[in-house]
C-alpha cells in the first residue's frame, strides 16, 4: 500500500478529472493538484523577478518554481508617466506574460482565491490546489477607482476631461486630454492612501505644464496640484527642490487636500481639507488628472492571518519574512514595509528574499537585510529629471557623485531609455539587485554640493 506521501508525489502537476453525463453533454469536474518547492503568487515586477531568480538557481527543473498569474500582459508601469506626457506609446510598455516569465518555471494562468498557510496550500479560481514548501507573495497594490464617486464614469467617457496615468486602460486618454485643454483650471491629485510610484502624480503635472508652456497656452491655464500628503515629497532634500520647481513655474500646490467626488455633468470636483474634514471645496475644472486610491488586494484583506490591520502582508521590514509563518516571504507593494513603493525598492528587496530563502534551503542563516532603499526618477519636464534615492529613514542614499536634487538631462535619459532596458533585460531575468554595488564605488569620487534649504514648508 502506498503512503500518503507517495500519493502526494504522484500527484505532482497531474490533474485528476472525473466526468459525468448531463443533458447529453460531457461536464468536466476539475480537481487538479500541484506541488512545488517555491510558489510565487503574482506576476508583476516582484513576482517575475523572484520567479526568474529561483528558476536560474534550479535550472532545468520545472516542478521547482510555480508562478500563479492570470494576466496575459506584463506592463512596465513606470513608463505610464511618459505615455501620459506623449513621449512613449502604450505598445512600448508591455510584453506578453509568456515571454516575460522564465521558461524553467511553471506558469499557472489563474488567480489565487484562498491561502491555507497551516497546510502550505493555496487554491486557485478553477478549484485547483497548489502545495508549496516556500511561498512568495507579490500581489502588488489594487486600484480602487470606485472609492471616488463619479471617477469610473468620467474615465470611460472620452468627452469628459478626466484622466489617469495609473491604468493601462486609462493612460491613453491622458495626453489627448492635455492636448485638448486650451484654457481654464487644470487639477492634478494625490489620494489619501498608499500609492505605487508616489512621485508619478506630480511628474505628470510637470510634463503637462511644460507642454502648455511650449504651446503658449499657459497664460490661459492655471495648474494646481492637490495632494492629500502633508508634504510635497517625503524626503526633505528633494521636497525643497520640488517646491522651487513649482514656484518658478507658478504651479499652485495645496497640501492635505483630498479628492472625494467628481460631478461630470458640471465639470466639478469636490475636495476635502484633511486638516478640517468638515471643510469641503468644490472647484470647476477644465482638466482633472486623478490618482486613484490604492490599497492591498481584496484577496489579502480576506486572509487576516497573513496581514496587519490595514490588510497588508505582515513581514519583518529587514528580512521580508512573514512574522508568523517562517516559510512565507513577501516583497513589493503588497507588504507592510514602510518604504516608498517603487520598482527600485523591489530590486533591493529581491536580493534579500533570495538570500534568506536560499539559506533556508541549504540549512544556513543569511544576514542580508533590507534598509528601505527606494528610488524615484522625478521627471520635471521634457529633458529634466531629479533622481531621488532614499532609505527607511528618508535619508538620501544617492548613487552618483553629484547632487541628485538638481534637474539633469542625463537623469532624464536614464528614465526614458536605460531603466526600461534594465527592466526587461536584467531585472525580470533575475540579474538586477539595485545600484548598491555601483554606489559603493562611485561615492569614492563624490564631491556633492549641499542642497540649499528652502524656507517653504
């Protein structure tokens, strides 16, 4: 008689199907089971990166790494800002998921609907179960368009001047809206929620403002950036530089101002003063760019054993190991780590997860830690960029031996050409851990100027 372990082994990647006759049709009842050493949930930047790293480690063994992702396309989302500014096309921002995922990993094209960490199992939408030795959760952030009344309808109507760079289905409308805006008030928003690439909501402000300047329309358009944050940017060095950019270009900035409703029939937007929540301000817009509220995916919210009170995967901020289940790791935007949610952060995190999980597999202990490194190329116009780099303590952690709080054409070229190349050819293939190694050597030549302190708070 075979043991339960033997039965489990023979079920690897096999589907046990039963069928019955019903109304002269053959109805298939699916009860398929899979098992693997490492299961990656999510095929975004973090998930693809980790699947690639471990596929490289266990090359030629397809039953070792399994990745679950329902999408057919993989988007390089940092490009959406440039698409919104008319610099890039949507077609240049994506590749098929099949081409992006490592060939030595098994792709299950479905979505996880249930985590069972006590039995090291997940269930996907078609009913299949997947058992794992180690689980990597990389589900990203979910966009909650419907949390702002009127937003979804406004985005779907091509005649309404409301747009957003944050969705592949919405970003194509942004530049058309910018082009069609001839006069009036243009508003750009940052929501009262976590945001992936938190610099993007103001990057599109700068691109739109410069476009109107070049087209000699600015005398008829007033540009306003309303952010729910109490600061224009979380790192003071770069915030001081951004305040100067806004002041020199007459861009109005309102802090702690949150969009709560859109009335498309009147071209009106309602904002709440977060310092005094009872105070509402209704404005008329000729253009409205909206960054939608974001948060952890509903899937995680429904599994409180894995998450904190806000619904984010609860991990140690230095090792990225789950604080309750030692064989679960998380990285990217879905975790509770207090870093800025950027692609650069994932690159640094991926090395930490790889080192700790690999050490577990070999019976060793890793001392690798994540210090909260994140980077945000703050595009301030066509050909200008401030490259912000910082850590958990919001201290600048710059790679180049210059003052990166200044606008540079070279940094814009990195954003436009080099970073996409790096992403597709190195990061998603598991070969990029961030610029730390270059920083170590380049800073030997550092003669950075001290950025002047702005009096504007």
